[in-house]
C-alpha cells in the first residue's frame, strides 16, 4: 500500500496543480498573490524552525500547501502571453504588416498551417517590437510549402481572435489554442507572404526539425504504399499528417491509437533497446554504470529531437529522464516522488501542460502501471518464458487501462473492447518497427544497399500490423460508442478505483463498502441521466457556415433536416458530440431529410417551425421562424401577419441581410437569435 508519508512530493504537487487549474478555468485573479506568497513562505519557515507542539505540526504543512496553490495560480497567470506587456494584441489594426518566424514545423493539407512567433509589427509606418504566437493558414503554394521552422517571413493580413465553438459540445478551438498560448489567427494570401531569407528561432529545434524532415524523406523513398508509409511516419517519427481517416478510425476503435503518437511508449522502447544491449556485457563497475546512465539520457533526448521534439515526446523524455537518474542515484528512490518531481518540473516550464490530454493520459498511465501492474502480474504464474512475457505485457495494458479509462471516456466517449488483444499485437510490433526505423535511418546515411533490405522487412511488418488492426476492427462489438460522462462522474470513478485498491491492499471490508457506495452513486448519476434523456423533447438549430442544420430529439430518437450541400464530415464535426450527449449512438442509422428550396413548416409535437427562404404573402402561423438560404425578403409584413415566439437566423444568410432583419425584429419587439454570433439555437420543450 502507498505510504503517503513517503511521497510528500505527490501531496505538494496536488496543491500546485489545483492553483494551475483554477487559473486555467476561471478569470479569478487576486492581486495580493505575491505578497501573500512571500508572507506564507516566511510563516511556514517560522513554524518549521520553531519548537511548536507536535499536535500543531499540521500548520506548517497547511501553509506550504497554500503557498504552492497561490504559486501555481500566479505562475499560470504570468505564463499567459496575452497578459504580458508588448503582446501584439495591443497593436492590432484592421490590416497588419508584421515580421515573424515559423515557431513549429509547418503542416500542409488543403492549406499550410503555420504557428508564427511575432517579432515586430508595423504601426503608422513605424516598426514596434512585439511578441506572441499567432496561428496562420497560408494558401498551399510553392512558397508556403517550402517554409521550415525558424524561417523569417513578412506578412500582410488581418488578425482576428480565435472564436469559441458556436455549437454545443463541439470541439472548442479557442480553449484548445489558449492552452498553447495562441489567442489569435490569420489567413494569408500568397502575395502577402514574403520570406526574408533570415533564420530565427532555437538552433537546437531547427536542427531537430531538419533531421525529422530528412528522415521523413528517407521513409518516403523506401516505403511506397500510402498506409504503410503513414503508419511508419507516425510510429517512428510522430508525424501524423498523412494518416487517412480510415487508418485513424481503425487504430482508435481497437485501442491502439496511442502507438501512433510518439510519447512514453516509444521512449520506453528506446530505453528497453539500450538496456537489452547493455545486459550482454554484465557491467559491474560503478563508474561505467554512471556512463551508461549518461548514454541512456543521450539516447532518450537524441530520439526526442530526431522525432521533431514535439510536446508529447519532450514530456515523455523528461519523465523518463527523471526516472533513469532517480533510480541510478538511489535504487530505493520512490517512483511516485520521481514522477511528481518530473511533473513539477514540466509544469514550472509550462503550467498549461496540465490541461493537455496527452499530459494527463501519460501521467495517469505511468502512475497506474507503477501501482497496479505488479499486483496484476501476480494473478497468474507461467514457467514458459513466452507466456510469461505476454502475460506481463497484458498486465501492463490492464494497469494502464485502469488509470486512464475514466478520463478516456470523458474525452473520447468510447471504450475499445479488444484493447488487450491489440496491445499484445501492436506493442511488440511497435518495438520492432521503431528499432528497424532507427536502423534504416542509420544505414541510409552509411550503407544504402543494406537499407533496402531493412526497408523491405519494415514494410512487411507495417503491412501485417495494419492488416491485423483492420481485421480486429471488424470483430463484432469491437467498441462501445456513445458513452457520455461528466467531470463529476469521472471523479467518482477515480474515487471508486482508489477505494477498491485500498480494500485489495488492506483486506479491510469497510473500504470495499466505501468503493461500492461510490460505484452505486456513479450508477445513480448515470441512471438519472439516462432517464432524463428518455423523456427529452428538444430542438437544435446549429451554426454551420453557409449551411442549415436542424435536429429534433424525442427521447433518444432523432430527426435531422439539412440542406443538400452539407456533407457528412461537416455535419459530424458540428453535431456528433452533441448527439452523443443527447444519448444518440454514433452507430445509429440516421437518414437526414433534405430541406426544400421553398418555404416549409416542420411540426414537432405541439411546436411548429416555419423555414422561411422566399417571399410569401400567405405566411402560416408558426411558433418559430427560421430564416435560411439568404433570401431576398422584407421581414416587416411577415412579422405583422404572423405571431411568432422567436425568429432564428442561421449562417446560411449574409451578415448584411441579418443586420437588417435584426433591426426589423427590434422595431417589432420580436425575440430573435443569430447563430453566427450567439451560437446554436437550442430549445427544450
């Protein structure tokens, strides 16, 4: 059982993370933070040094937690670039000319996505020094495709704030980029993007991205099949731009998606390869062992930079560096303290890392493996080494799943049934693929004739892994979809896991009872939600640019109206998560009804909605009016002839026409809703 006295860093880290979380999710800011922090620290020192009674020893600890909480909050507030003087937001005009350099490796699909780090901005013909990151999309031409990390460019464009999602439960781009310290975006025309020929940025990262680009070209030369190349690029170098939707879906539904993101698994494989090679020499000399630790660190960070130094791999490299050094320094070092120290270090550099899904999953998986894997492995004993290996691998998968399942359900709303089988297939293969990939890069530089042989083997293994994943996806009931749990339910699941673990460790039946009560409470919360959904009646008019989308919910049955041009991909992006929230499974067959080009009335229960898209002198009585498809329409006679509760204008209309119609509604005292500004219109009956 975990002894909390032996892991003080975990307790201190929790206070620090609570301060970060408060700063990330609220606008609350108290300006006495620094004086309070200093005061609390000195009070803590006083109580720590003075001979206070044993029963009051908690006071010093409590003050330390308060200090760390305040420090976490203050650090996060100051980490936000938009709060710093000189940020480019203070100089934004209608049209802007600015000097910047490419801050991350560009990616190109329909357009070239760039993260620009601004250096200067032109204000009234005067260049002002500035800073801050800007998300940019440039036309995919020869200029934008030739850009690399560190290249300096002059850009002329308008800059606008990244907006929150307008549809319920849809991907929130504003929050996603906020936690990357990016708050604004721009769209650049070809003629307004000019490389200066100068190089800026971090020279180490520049070298890392250059190496990654070279190795990507190497894989392209040796692997010709699209799916094998895409999976090879993702698994070896963490480059996922070429993965097709089918491949992503197959790996996701089988629980193997984590293999395609270079992170903890890949770093652990690198460490495993080094450890295996070293084991052949049976080294006992202490000095040489210290050199081996240095070699492990060099390999870890060399791999991190070869794969492009992405946030996920840098996080994993830091975590495993702490583990390698901590265990080498003191064999009895507590793994939980080491993990807490690495997390504290990463959060000191970037407190927003706490809000990244990868950070949360990585640490929860490693913590869960450290605690549960030894216990699970003891369930069965195999004398056969092959069976013992696969059981040990299964124990790791089960342990990781225990720690990550609640939060995976929260974010991804699905549970892969065959995760254990995919882990047994893919994880060993990942080790072989990664080893062959690194060997291929080495041989490509030194002995190209041997590289062809390695590439042939690598290609066949990648083909086999893809085949197995697609076959596994076709197994019946391969994934449970449409799971929706709230954050409170996530906390209840983790509490139940913790209490059950204590029961298994101590054998005290009261902990089993506590865990059972927590699970019953979780079941009650989910059961009440299911009951509420079975009795729901609601309507949603989504905000979809230049399109119309209406959904009616009765229980968990859904009726969808859309215009012909709206494809399934855009429909899913706008509505899929909200459908899951409403209890509609993604696998449910939903046949959309195409909206007519003429006016029509849709009846839902006792409510009616008039879809208005052309002039009509004989307007029928309706509860609601949806104006769509940008009609030439004088709304005044409509509002005089029809008594309506509310008029809705969706994003298939032009902003100028909406302005006039809104003015008409205001003059008539009629309630209105504009989806492009107020978001989707949702009504519960």
